[in-house]
């Protein structure tokens, strides 16, 4: 273990992290890589200029300091980075915008704040493009995979359950699945059967706009507090 010499005296640069990170996010995080990547991206974005702040996947994948911190026994740093980012996207701390497929795929990450969501919406509308591109591209916001949602909010997967989740992903809209997971977590009903019943009910009775509106308002209230609310409000 490398010994830390301590914080130096005098005026030092600081990285703003909203209080809600410590009260809402940190107690729920059980994955070290996700924690490291989330804090590291806060630090990277604090050093950037302009209204539209983001971090590219290439920037993260070539950051030796970050990769060194993610190196775990039996797992490559690149794999650890992908998993950590997937978890942060599933938790909705980060928004990921992607273009292309396979080896040609490119990703950009934004903090899920009012400013971050506005930047994503304007990007999708073609009002701006990242500096790494020279022309508008068919960007799309990537939603979390149902497996990541399950592991993030409930626990380890079993092969039999994985088949049920894949079938649910084919049957129900992605937004419904995300909302059902969120509702179950908020009610402390962290069971797949409960989530499944929510989806079945919505399929039979319909998922009203009022339900979606209440969900959006609940999320917004949850993330608009704190000294640095602009960095992560939902």
C-alpha cells in the first residue's frame, strides 16, 4: 500500500460532489469499481469548461491512472471499467449516449443532472456534436440492461432467473421495466416476482400517463436538493 503524504496547506483545488451523493447514492453502492468510476468522473468533469460537460469512452479507456485503480485480481482493467460504467448507468448516476456498433461503437457519459440531461437532449436533437466527431450522427441514449438492473437492485442472478429476465425484456417496454424496478425498490419489495406482477398488471390494465408523471415528479424531487444540486438532479 502506497502511503499518502497528506493534504497540503494553503488554497487547494476542490471537486464539488453533491450532498445527495453521500446520502442517497453512497449507502446503496456495493461495488468498488462503480464508486471509483463515479467519483473519478465527477473529478474529470469539474476540470472541464463550458455548459456541455461530458467524458468520452475513449478518454476513460486510455486513462492509465483510472485503469490502474480498477485493476482487480482475475479481471482486466478494461473489463472492470465496462462493468463499473454499466452499473453507474443502471443506477442512473450517469447517462450514456452511444453511436455505432461493435468495434466502431463510441460512448459519451454525462452526469444525470439538469445540465447533463439538457446536453443529452440537445445532442439527440442534432443541436451540437462532441468535439470527437465532425458531423451529426445517429446518437441514442443507452438504457440499462435488465441483468444489470437486477444485480444492481436485487442480487446475484441464477441461470433459471436469467431466462425469465430475458423473456421479460422481450415482452415489456424498457421504460416499463425500469419503472417497475424503481417502484419495487422504493417500496422495499426487492423481489423479481413483485416486479413481474407490476409488469403484468400494467400489461393488463395499461400504464397510464399519470403513473409516468408521478414517477418523473418523484425522481425530480429526490435529486433537486443539496448545495451542488445542478451536478446530479434527476
